[in-house]
C-alpha cells in the first residue's frame, strides 16, 4: 500500500514537472521522490526485521510472496540505513523550501539567507549519519547515539510544523477567490503528504545500522509498528494512510490537470491568432464590402443632386449613412492594426494614479455620462507602458459599461486594485448579466464577439490579453456571486506597497 501511494505521488509530481517547468514543480518532484525513497527503505527494513502481525504485513506488502521477495533483496545495512536517511532528511527540507516559495511574508522575502540556512540541518544530519562516520562516532561516544536521535527528530518535526504554519497562513491571507482555488490543491496535497510522513518519520537510520544490537533503545521506531493494535486501531490507522495518500495524490493530479488545461488553452489561443494573422484577407474583403456600400451611397447622392429639384432629406440621409460607414470603417481598421501589428513595449515604473487619469480620459471621451467607481491604491507602482496598459484598462471599462447600461441603470462600473501574493491586481467589475458558461472558452479568441458583428469584430479582449502578456502578466475572468463579471489583470508586483492610499469614487 505504501509503495503504491508513494509511486503514485512520484508519477504525479513528474507529470507536474513536465507540465509546469518551474522551480516549484522541481521542488515538488524532489519532495515526492524523497518520500518514495524513505518508504522504500522502510519497507525493506520492515521486511527484513519481521516480527509483525499478519494484518500489518498484508497492509504493507499485500501478500507473503511480495514480502519474501523484498526480504531477500541484497543490500548492506549501511546502504539501507543511508537510503532511509536520504528520504527522511530531504523530505522536510523540500517541504519547508516549498513553503518559503509560496509564502509572501515580507520577512522571508527580504531575507533569502534564511532559505539557504534551512539546508544546514539536513546537510549536517546526512553527514553525521553517513555509515563510515556514524559507526566510529557511536563506538567512541556511545551517548551520541541517543543525542543524534533526539536532535534529528526534533528538527524534522520543527520543519514540518513550520512549513504547515507558513502554508496555512498564506492560504488564509489570500483574499481573491481564483487565487484560493488555485492554491487549495497545493495546500491539501502538501498537508496530506506531511501527515503521511509524520506517521513514519520516527524511524531513525541508526536503528537500521545497529540492526543486530540489543543494547539499542528503541526510542521512536516506525510509528505504530512498535506495539500491537486491536482491530479498531488497525482500521483507523489504515484509514489515515489511505486518506492522506489519496488526498495527496488526488490534489497533486488536480493541480497538474489545471496547469495542463491552462497551458493548453494558451497554446490554442496562440494558434488561433496565428490563423487570424494569415486570415487578414477576410478583413480586407469585409473592408471592400464597406467601400462598395459607400460607393452605392455616393452614386445615390450624386444621382439625387443631378435632379432638377433634389430631395434634400434623402441627400441628408445618404450623407449620414455614408459618414457612419466611414467612421465604422476607420474604427475597425484601427482596431485591426493595433491588434496585428508588432508592438514595442517599454516597461517603466508607473503609479496607478497616472494610469487612472489616462484611462478615464479615454473612457469619458466615448461615454461622457459613464460612471466609474475608483478603488485604487494610487501610490502603488507597476512596471508598465502607460499608453498600452491604460488602453487595456479602457477596453475593459468600456466593455463593463456597455454590459451594465443594457442590464441595470445608474450602477457604476468599478476599477479596483489588490495586492495578491506576487502580483498587483487591477480588477474591472461590472453589474451586468455576467458571462454565459459557453462563452468562457471563447471570449479571448480573436474575432469572437457576442455583440453586433457589424460594429464589433471581436478583437478587443484579445487585444487586452496581448497587452497584458507583453507586461509579463496574465488576464483572468470570472462571474461574481453577487452578479456581474470581473476581469483581473495580474502584473508582477513592483516596489514597496503602501496600503489604502488615495482611494476615491467618481
């Protein structure tokens, strides 16, 4: 059972590493690998030690044949003991490193030396428990045996507790729902693995080295394997193993699947936009149709003016239609040009109040009567090209207002900033009907629009997404429980945060 769970976790972590090629996934793979190594060492030690009930043996090995096969594998006590040591001391190191990686506590972020110091105790333990050093050390100073057992057991438990506290604090400090949803599988997986590790971490490598010694004090041992269990206790402990293993593996696979789906959607969108680039002839054809329609209007105007008594009402109507078509043609051509052209983005520190001013100037030119509620930490800085980022915010505010005025009146759209983990988040909220479930997979696609196709080419949100990605950020969307939708621009955090500065309502 233990080997099945540990190998499953190892496979899951390797999949996560293949999908998400980053530092966190590498440490996660190291965490699962160390746990697998630890369990393999324990299983071999238990098989060779014997003296356990048949129920426990069945739980560990499934049947006698597997136990016998493991029991008679050739491995020296030195090799087996150090295998146990590697797994035992690398797991808490990887766990606390992951906790440091995910934690946004400023004290940890400003003191990278703490992360380096975390490797000192595991490295020291691995040196002291090296077989060629451990045996002469214990033979010369017998009291060192119990001291090493206590020392290693205390720091191992301290690392696991520290990591658990940091992860729980990080989860409780996360305020945005989609951030919590993405972090929850990681939290559940790591906590389940930590509990599974705690059940067995009492096995000291020195007990393996001194396999035949009768004067050794059995201080901790392999958890519950030191004493005889009744049926209820056995079922309870087996349930803990199974639940923790399933939770750890299930959450890990869920995290991997979510990462894979996200990356796959990004690839699909990129391919669709590549198709859009090559399919620009479709737009040229559409523009040609607009020009042909303008030619018809022009001929009608000229024909009417050639009459002895021109109908000025018709001329005015034709002229108005011609003007509208021309403005639409210009607007659509500019939109296509902005989206397809190769951009040169210059990222410099920009305060949010500067982005607010440029964005609102553009918004009120289009909607003089529009209402926007601003909740920005105005002194916060982001690395941005103020022209492009304000254009992205303008597009989101325009979409939000258009969704609101057709659904509810007199409710302002909102522009809000958050400091969320590694990101400065700019959120645009509306009070419209929200986004239909079938639209979520398509709203960022080029040329997709749920509005009037004659006036909207469906390039706006893809244009916003392109701008955000050029700022090393990401764009997310979700419906809010109270109604309406929220678009989130996540930008890498820059500089020092000053909370609550300059929030106002317009």
